C-alpha cells in the first residue's frame, strides 16, 4: 500500500466485497500464506486460538462467519494509512466499532488483525 489514496480505495473495495458477502472478492486481496487473527475466529474455531493461517483456512473461517451472521454489514468510519499497512475503522452490523489492521507485502495483505473496542472499561 503506497499512499493514503490507495488505502481509501482499498477500503472501498474491501467494504463493498464484505457487504456483497463475496468471500472470494475479499480473499483476492490476501496472500496465500496470510496470517489473520480475530477474537471471532477464536469463538468459531477454538482450536486456532484465534489465529487463522493460510488463505484456504481464512476462506473457511469467513464462510462460516457469514453463514452464522446473516445480518453482517460494515460501514467504514475512517481509514488510516501507514507504511505498508492500513487500518480500517468500521462499524459492524451490531453497531460495534472494529479496527481491521492489515499489513501488506506489495499489493496483497500478508497479515491481518481484527480488533474490537472493549466495552468493559
């Protein structure tokens, strides 16, 4: 990811793919050997400890998530561009604030982390 404009455009494609429930379109932005962490992954696939390794495992995780969350919808609140990274701050279908932290290797995401706003103070 080379600049803020790229980050904004990436976030537009990312949220459009998610809101279309198009896992293949979301995965098109990820390396085959991606590592992705998420508290939701830990709930859906406890054996992962919340860390999903590889594009096919990520496909399985996201497909299961979409199956279990028929109301899934994201609204981007802000996009932050870093050096080789992007943070997408969005609100999910439950109104929760979430940050997706994405680290790039070239034009593809090598590492991602879904992080949730703590509500317990």
